[in-house]
C-alpha cells in the first residue's frame, strides 16, 4: 500500500520553494517569532566572494540556524553583553525587515530585557543609524489589538510630531509601539524616523 505524500505548508514566497538549514526572512511569514538561543559558533560558508567565516546562532525550538549578520550581532550584544555564554538560554524575537530592498531577518527585541533599548549601528561604508530593540511581553499572541485599531503610518507620525516635550514624546512612542506590537506588526521605518527626528528637534529647542 502506497503511503500518501506528506502534506507540506503551501509556500507564499520564492524563498520557501528552496528550504535549507538556515532561517530565511520569508519563513517568518510576516510574524514576529521568539526563539531561545542554544549555541553560537563559527563556520566557513561559501559566498559570492568565496568562503568566509560567519557567526552561526542555533535555537532550542528549531533545527534552523541563523547566520548572524553584523547588525543582528550588535543588537544581541547590546541586550545580553559581550560574553557569548551569557546569550545561551536567552530569547530573541525575530521579524522580517528589508535591507537594500531585499527581505532580511532582523532582531525585534526580547522578553529577557527590562525596557526598550536604543542601539546605534555602525557598519563599514555606511552612515551610523539607530535601531530600537523592544521589550517583548511574554505570552503575547499578537492578537490583542485588531489591525483596525493600529494607526496608519501618517497618523502615527502626526501623533508623534504633536508632542510638545521629550517626556510626552516618550509616552506617545510607548503607546504607539504597543499598538503595533499587540497587533503583531512591525513599526514602519517612517514612524521610527519621525520619532527620532522629532526627539532631536525637541532636544534643541
């Protein structure tokens, strides 16, 4: 008796047509995914410019590994420190972002940090930029806030720009970020930029 072929999840992205041992951004399916770091190692991987040593992160919940780019490495270092053994057992929340117009797996934050962190990312031949790492509420399912309750990008920017001082801006940011997080949506890049720009403007007034 012939066995029925195993039914696999229907692909929605090109990357899902060619699964491999490393985690790809499209495999997150637009969701924030929290995983527990179980190991960090180095491995030679073939690239466009030949073999290069790459940092590899393993997780307890999946056999898939993450090739740790410099941006993600800096984010994890800011959350958990420079000693790699201190990373083991810590949770990181991943989400799908873009880099140079292509999908990229990025660090959203962690349930294991007490507060949001602002990190400055400095890369070779790139202008430094700031990134917010979010405190992720344990047990959040992402369905606490309906998508209809999340402000549009334009509305979120307006809410931030209407604040009159730094304290009010921080409170408004916390409210807006919580709405996006509860609906399992990433904060738009334009909103992140508006928050930083308005904060700098208020500091100089």
